[in-house]
C-alpha cells in the first residue's frame, strides 16, 4: 500500500528534477559565452585504457590552448569525454548520445578501428565531423564518408613499412605471424604478411589468439618449434607483451615486431627485461625530438602528472585540427555558431595545419597526406623505445 | 604428425599449468553447486581478487625495507596465505549478505544466480577502483618471483620429442595445487566437517534433522571454496606476472565448464575436468593449424575444446564423474 502511494510522489519528483535539469541545459551558455563541446571517444577502461586516456588528455590540452581564442569569439570550449571501452556496441551507443547533444560540433576518436567504423556511420548520419588520432584500418576512410578523417597513417602502409624494415634492414628470412582477430590486428598482420611474401620472406605460420586471455604458451611453443628469425604480432600490448614474455620464458631470443598497438609503457611493465629486442612500427613519432614537442610533453606532465604516451600528441593534433575547422566555420558564418555540416566541410578542407606530432592536410578520403611510419626498438627495458627510422609515404 | 609429437612435451607442461588453475577454480564452483545448487558466478572474481590481494601483499612487503631480502619462498607463503584468508572471509561474507537472505525467503534459484552475476560485477569494479587508485593503473604487473628456467631434455631420451622448457613458477604452481587438491580431498572424505558437507549436499533437510548446523556448513563450504580460489589467484599471478580485474570472467567460465565436464557437484570430477580442459586447450592452440592444414588457426582452440565438451555431455550428460540423479522435487 505504502509503495503505491509513493509512485506518484516519485513521478512528480522525477518531473521536477527533469525540468530543473532541462532549464540548465537549454540556456546553453556559461557567463554569456556559448558552449561548444568537443567529444572524445576512446577506451578509458579495459585493456587499452592507457592509450585511450592519452588521447583524451591530449585533446584536453588542445582545448585549453585554444580556449582564449574561442572566448574572444564568444564561445566556451568544453571537452566531453566518452568511454567506448574498445567495444563497437558501446562506441555506437555513445555516438548516438553524442549526436543527440546539439552542443557537440566534432568528435576526437576512436583508438580502435573496429569501434571507429560502426560509430562513424552514426556521425555521418548526423554530419558530425570526426578526426581519429589512431584508427589505422583501411576501411575507416575507404568508405569515403565525408565526415571521417584521421591524422595517422593507414594499416596498408604500416604493415608494409614494418615488413620492409624487417627484411631489408634486419635481414630476416623466416617469419612467424600472430594476430589477435580484431579488424586492427588481423588487418595489420595480413598487410605485413603480403608485403613480406612479396619481398621474398617465408611465412612459417599465421596464428590467432583471443583478446583478454593471459596464456599464449600454446601459440608460442608452436612458433618456437617453427624456428623463425622474427615473430610478428598484430594486436595490442596487453596480449603482445605477454606473448613476448612467454616467448622469452621458452628460450626464444629472436626479435619480435609489432604494430602501433605495442607502443605503450605498459608493454615494458608486463614483459619486463624480455622487451629488449622488440621492434614496433608506429604512426606517431617521438615528440620530444622537436622543441614544440618537448614543450608539449612538459605541459602534459604538469597538467596530468603522467608522461606523454605515443598517442597524446595525436590526440592533441586531432582536437586542434577540429578546432581550426570550427574556427574557420565560425568566421565563414560571420561569427555565428556554424552548422555541423559546415564544420565537417571546413575540417576536410584543412591543408596547412602544422601540429605537434605531424603536419595535417586531408585528401579526398580524409587520410592525412603527411602521415609517416616510424620504427622503434627497445634496447633497454625502458619506455619510450628508441626511434630507429622514419618511413614516408611514397 | 611428427610435428604434433615433437611439440607434445611442451604442450603437456603448459597445459598442466593452465589445467591446475582451472581445476582449483572449478572446485569452488562445484562445491557450492553441490550444496546449494547455485552456480556462483562471482567465484571467478573471487579468484581475481585473490590475485590482486597477492600483488598487494607483495608490494607492501617489498616496501618494508627489512622484508625485501626475505627468501622468495617465504614471500610466496605469506602472499598465498593472506590472499586465501581474505578471499575466504570474503566468500563467507558474500554468502551471508547476498545469498542467505534469498535462501531464507525461498527465492527461486534463478534469483540467486542473477545476484551472483551482480556480485561479480561489483567485485570487478571495486578491485579496479582500488587498484587504479593506489597504483594509477589497474593492470598490475609484479616482478617475476620464480624465474629459474628448466629444460627437460626429452630430446636425447626420445628423439621424436622436442625439449620442454619451463620456469620455476610451473613447479610452484603444480606442487601447490597438488597439495591443495589432496588435502581438500582428504578433508571432504575423512573429517567430520567433510562428512557434514556431503550430508548437506545430499539432503539439506534430513541433514538438519541429524543435528547438522546447515548454515554453518554452507559458510565453511564458501570459505574453503573461496580460499582455494583466492590462493589460485596468487598462483596465476606468479605464473603470468600480470593481472587485470577482468581475468576472472573468461577463466571463471572455463573453470565452470571444467566443473560441468567432470560432473558438477563432484570434487574429483572438477579436478579432472580442469586438467583435461587445460590440456585440450593447449593442445588445440599448438596443433590446430597443423591438424587442419592451416584452415583453422589456434584462435579456434576454444571451439575445439568446447566441441569435445559437447560430445562428452551428449553421451554422458551428468559429466565424466557425475552420478545421474533424479530431479529433486
């Protein structure tokens, strides 16, 4: 009986709370400034949280740097971070929530190609411009969606660049390939395999593993029995570093090579001293080589009490490119808030952005013309690894 | 074929390591099921919590100057005992807070099952929160403890075998699990508490008429099952060196499968089922592509292992060691 009487009360309460919240929102202004939200979508939990957080923090710094310029125009920048958990379903439902929020003009994301691909369908429907700092799968831009861009290189460039380096510079002949069955991991591994075959290397095996497991000794002992010169891993550090560790435990001292998914300080934590002799190709260079980059690293450290990760600077550049696009769209619109469509067009039109990690100029598909691949090697069990060489797109 | 045989020793070593872990975790599922007919999905996360407690103990001991030079074995004993104690108490607590009230109100078994899934999520996120808060990263990596490398020279004795290489941790894991398995078996079959547990499993009402304190027996069961699970968590940490709050999920499901394979409710069956599943999985991971000529890679190892499970259950639905029981009314 008592419960029954509670229901109308609760309903009224809910209504009142909703009204108050609604009022707060509909104002949409803070201190006379109109709010522009930039959403980030990256995994803030789960196995690749280190990378996802780096993207979010990088974007936050970009917003902080541009805040004053936008305040002058009468806008206030707000970052609204979303956790896609590296899960396509979560990415899509976040994308719907983001699209429904009218203050959001652009999205920085995603880390994983597998999440970026379905989520970007939602962005496209809502004309919401997206710049990915890290989604390298070819399908991300090959669908030629007008809103989808990326500042990093493509897999079909990263894999071959790794194969080139392994065969021409390291001189390996027999290769064993392991991949993690995700679009990212298997795409990278397949691109590597095809190029390695073309260059005359023998592929001794092509095996898959399951993300989230910890014991890969079965695959590792198979690799050890095949006696390769190099193991290539297409996947992310949570599994890759364990494979390295378990390979070293079985007495395999050969070099292991991976893609940009291995580019994390956690790799070193997990594999320990076994990480020595591990190479990885990555789409981000060592930011601390340039003066601009060192300043960025210092600012990052000061704000977040963490060292820069590989993707921090790309997170920054992605957000900065979007902000430049928005700023152009605002100017074009005579200082008024532009439509999402206008922002997307302005972002795609960017040809001369000079960022922390990379220059950016988008081609017709949304790929960055200046994207480069860098090869790194762990000489000591310390992150970051040492940059060996950089390979530019032909 | 020759390649499969060559790999056999290494597969055996790796498969046993994984199998032992499955076996002990499977016991936790099977004991609770035997007594309450409840699939305690939170058990996988008790295992995970154990590994984090172990890591926590290791970090604390290492930070105390005078203990950092303690022999590894002592360190390990402290880790495993503390983890077992804490997870054991946790198991009892979970039973008291979440399952006993349901039992008192005669809630359907499905409700208890859903509750256990809820607890599993709570544990995962609580551990993640604490780990993230104290260390800044919830993937915890410890320094390797038993790193000595052994090679069994199969090759010189049997030329068709390759050598098997393993680390000291493998020995530790095997010896500790074997001790745990044997002492549990003795406990259940020989002691008064063990007999009481079996009586409650057989018929709770009749057992209570025979002056057995059913609630206390259930608490003891949860304590032992969870303590074993937590201790296995420490073994897992020792073996793989890195843990995250989500290891309990996949491993828990596989251990549960092992318990079903051995005949749920049967402790020896769970031991056997766990070891069998570990070996099958490792065998499939190493050899599947050789067997199928590259059509299926090692990523299909779980499919292979579970097909065998389905086959076993088709022909022996009660599991390998289970007794066919008539549905209780």
